[in-house]
């Protein structure tokens, strides 16, 4: 939304797949083909240093939407998002970018007053740092590649949403102070009730959440805990595949597999017709660039060897590597991380030694949801959680629980009735979800008007769940892309932007002096 926190999605794999295999394989196959075929253009994926694909869906409608999850007011993210958009415009032939926060065709011609490209770029960069413009506007101002830029908001709903935000903001100071006091009390109680083993689990969870512990090491730890406490993994298929993948990785000599890969293809190629050889290079190219899944490529290669009466058993490391790739593609990453969360909860339950611990855990989750809601950082999943457990968001629930441990804590936060805030919060997020529908409807309308079958939709990560749900219902293909960033959102800039604050005259004077010096 215009208010967003990028949803944390720990999508990074514990395995770094050596795609150099594909390059070396292509290098060999290219020598077997006519030069004109070898030079055929291959469309590339978005460079991983720009961003990553979060999810995708292939529908039958014939239209395609790329949703870029904007991380508002984060300068690093805006630069990466601009690079992603430029890549899609130049390499993939996109012509239309639809964006939230505006209505109708966006005119950036005022920046053409800066006829010197370096000056224009400097000015655009300045305003993007100050969160006054976003990545699509920045690209449009630079004018390196022409494209259509349209705002796809419904003006009335957008203004209602902004007004709702202003009302929500009036509660922020009191709610944050209350959340801080409640969390402090709950953490004291938690520390008192937790066994050493439970504390170790909490430390591991925290280290993993803060990227201080790799997925691989964390998965191994969780596997050991599940085994120790007799937690069966049959209901956690993706975590089970990950555990097997980690074990399989240990048995592969990747350098040897690379050598055997080329040897296997050398054995295969004399048995291929020119048509089959052409198909092999196309599928290898598409697999190496991510346009064909590794699992499909694996099955294709297996079938090709079998149909020619050849066996990969003579190339054990390469065969094992292909099994490794195939298994990795069977893992649904979104489901995997849900399974990890579920396993955490199961392991915790086995370590509880006091009847209040499960309730305490829920209260800690609830106070974080409350805090995120007032900071406009609530994810779509957290909002769903809130509505499922709405009856628990009662000020008396927190107050009464902590009162029972008042002596242990040494203090008790005063009773605070946050019910009026919840009413405003529900209205705010209801409008956000209404905007999901309107952003998509208006994007599809502009696509139809402009005769475009594909478009980039630039909006915050909160909108992803609602928009992708609607796209699936319509049978429209989509890809969701998140920028790769290391820096965090500047909260002060974030809220000043939402309040509509503009750049100060002092900062503009400073920019003017810099331009005059040039």
C-alpha cells in the first residue's frame, strides 16, 4: 500500500546451485551447431543482485502482470526496483508500468527543464532519496527507454485511505508506549517459565530470524529436535525434502559432476538428429536461464538418455547432481517456511513445563501484531491472523494475565483500553484491501485501452496477497518480484512521506548550489 513494510520472506535457499554447469554444457553444445543458431538471442532473467521472484502463476487468460513489491522510502530498494523495471522494459519488451499512489497518465515533463542529462539525473535522484518520487517516475524522468506510466488508484478510495491513516496516527504514541510496557512484562514472565532447552530453541529461532543462522544449519537443528522429541515429519513434506536435500548435498562432488556432465553429453550427441540437438540446446538454455524448471529439464534429459538406450549410471556424480536439482525443485518455498513455523510451535509445545506458556506465546504474538498495525507494518497474513483471533485482542486479556505475575515482574502496565484504536485500524486495513481490487481493475482497464497483453504493476508488498488472489480467479498469469536490499526503511522519512511533508527550502537551496557549481 502507500504504507508498507516489505513482508519478510526468508526465501533464500541453503543451497547455492552451481549454474556454471549449464554454461559449460552450453559451451560444448554450441560447438556442435551452426553459428547462426548458436547466436540466437536468449532472454535473460532479472539479475539476482536486483531482486528475486517471490511467486508466479501461469493462467490461460493470455495476459501477464509483473507485480514489483515496492519497499517505500527505501532508497536502495528504489534503485534496485528501477533496475528491475528497466530490465523488463529493455530485455522483455514491456511498455506499460502501472503504479499506486496516482491516477491517470503521469507527466514528468517538468524535469525536462534540466536539459543536461547529468543534472536531470541528479535532481531526480535527490527527489527519490527524499521519497518524493518512486522508481518508475525516476526512470520516466531519465528517459533512457520510453514507456507508458499510469497511476491506477481510485481517487476517492485513496483519499479515504489517507484520511484513515491520519486518524490512526493519532493513537501511535500511546499504543507504542503500551506495547513496549506489555512486551517487557511478558518477556520477564517468559524467561522465568522457560527451561534451558526452551531458551536455546528461542535463541536459535531469533538467530535464524535475524539472518545470523543459515537455513541449512537451522534446518539441521530443527531436524535433531524433532527426532529427539518424536515429532514425525510425514505432515511436513517440504521440510522433509529440505532435510534430504542437505544430506544429498554432502554426497556430491560438484567438480566431478561438472566433468561427468560434459562426458555424458558427449556420449549422447552422436545419437541425436539435428532436430533433437537443436531441442537439447533450447531446453538447456531455457533451464539455465530459469525459463524451464530444473525438474522438467531433469526429466527431459533422463528420457533422452533412456530413449537412446543410454544410462546415466556410468556418471554417478552427474546423476546424483540431477537428482539433487530435481529434489530442490520439488520444494515449495512458501510452504516450506510455513512448515518451519509450524515445527517451531510443535517443538516449543514439547518443551513447555507450565500451563501458562502456550497462552503467553500467543500474547507475545498478539502484542507484536498490535505494534505492527500502528506502525503500518502489518502484513496481509498478520491481518488475517488478527481477524481469526479478534476476540483475543482485548485489553483485559493482557492486563489480567500480567496481573497474575505482578510480583515476579516487579511492575504491571496500567490498564489501557485500545478498543477505539482497533476500530480505526480495521477501517484502515479494509480500505487497503479495497484498493487491492481497484489497483488491479484499473491496471487491466489501462492494458485494454493501450492494447497491452502484459504490464508491470508497481505497488507495496501488502497488496500482493489480495491482487494475486484476484489474478488467479481471473486466470491471469503473474510474477511477483521483490527487490534485493540490505538496508532498512527510514521510519522518520516513511512517516513524514505519509503525512505529505515536502522537501524543505533549505534542502532545495543546497541542491540548487550543487547544480550551479557543475
